[in-house]
């Protein structure tokens, strides 16, 4: 029996909240209707997905597996809907996502030399949006920084760049040429991901404060709440007087990759990947050169222009 996407969306709502009443409210349906749909899905799959008792609702092993698998599946369905809508409007477009500091223009120019009729839309993405936006079709392809959940994605490494530690301007290490991991021992950390995803970037055990975007991260650093890390090319977009960037050669470099949904079959996406690979050296040089020269001289504030 084919899986019913509507039932899967209902399942996902309950699994995310572990509460049938709140899930029903979110879905704008009656709770008995939701319960019947979940029971029907369990019958379709031949396995219980939830346990229900006086302590509440919990996922079974089968439910946890289905929750893992539904993410890419539902995102792929959303992506199909978006692509059909775009095609119905006429014209051809390619939405390219990028993380702060990664120049997209070299690849875009090379791509449009081959496809002058295709409009390339660029959109900046944050760390936690990288995979979701690729899977659900909000962007077709993207320049991403590791770590990223690669489930359902095809990820191609392009180049690496050094990491820089971000310090408050009045920090004892601010203004130094470089620092070591030992220098940073015991410093509270402002971080944008689960620390377990990239242990090599944690020179001390303090997981610190979790934030969503680069701007939010830098605000906390400037306020003295901790230190953080960015790729060297990011420093040109966030040059500000209340923070200092210092090289930390001991840490592994930041990996920049090109990514698209693994299920995506598109000549345009493949051609943009070819352009990204062909211009990877230029892109890396642009970011590093700007960060080391223009970024010091051109005080752009903290606007983070894409």
C-alpha cells in the first residue's frame, strides 16, 4: 500500500509534540479525527507508532524510525510542489542558497554564460536552515558549511578556509596575531549548533550559549558572554569595533561544500555544481583576500550584506 502523505503529516505533528490535542489544534482538525488517522496509518504499516498511557504519549521504535524517514520524504513532496508551481509560471529560475562570506557570483557568472535564459536567485541561509531549505525546495542548490545533516542530500566538498576565533574587543587575547587552544581553555562558548556535532572545534568543555545566526552570535560575544568561531571569509561581512578576530591555526579549517537534494534530477543544478567546482579556487581566494585586506580597511558595521 502506498504511503498517504496526509497521514504522514498528521503523524509528524503528533511525533513533534507528543500530544494529540496540541497536534490536532495545530492541524485545525478534531482530535478524534487525528486519532483515527494515526490508527489507520498504523494499520497501513502493520506496526504501532505510539504508546499511550496515563504518563503521556511516546514513540515506539517503529515510530522513531518513521519520524527519521518522514523528514526527507515530506520535504521532497514540498519540493515537487514548489518546482511545479515555478514551472507553471513560465521561465526558468535556479534558487541558490549561500552561507555568509561565501561569494556566489563567480559560479553564477560561469553558469549564466551557458544558460543566459535562466534567472539565478540567491538567498542567504543560516546554519539550521541549510538542510531544510534544500530538502523542501525553497532553494534548489546551496553553498553550505559543515557540519550539516546530510540525510537526503548530495554534498560535494569545494574548499576549506581557516577558522578565526571571535573575541570581545577588550578581551585579553584581542589583537594578537594568533592564539592556541590552550589559550582559550575555560572560556565560555557562544555556539550555533549542538556541540556534539563538531567536537574538534571545542577547545574546552563549556558548551555555552546556543544561538541561531551569525549576527546573534556576534552580539553575545561583543557583550562579553563568551567567545565563538567563524570562517575567515565571514569576517569581512562583520567588521565591527566591539569584536576582534584572531587566527587559531590548531583547529581544523572550515569546510565549504555544495549541496542539493539527493532525489533532485536537474540539468541546471548539475551545471551549477560544475560551475561551482570550476570556480572554487576563485571563490576561496575572493573570501580570504577580502577578509585579510578589505575587511580590515572597510568598516561595514555588522550588517552582514549578502
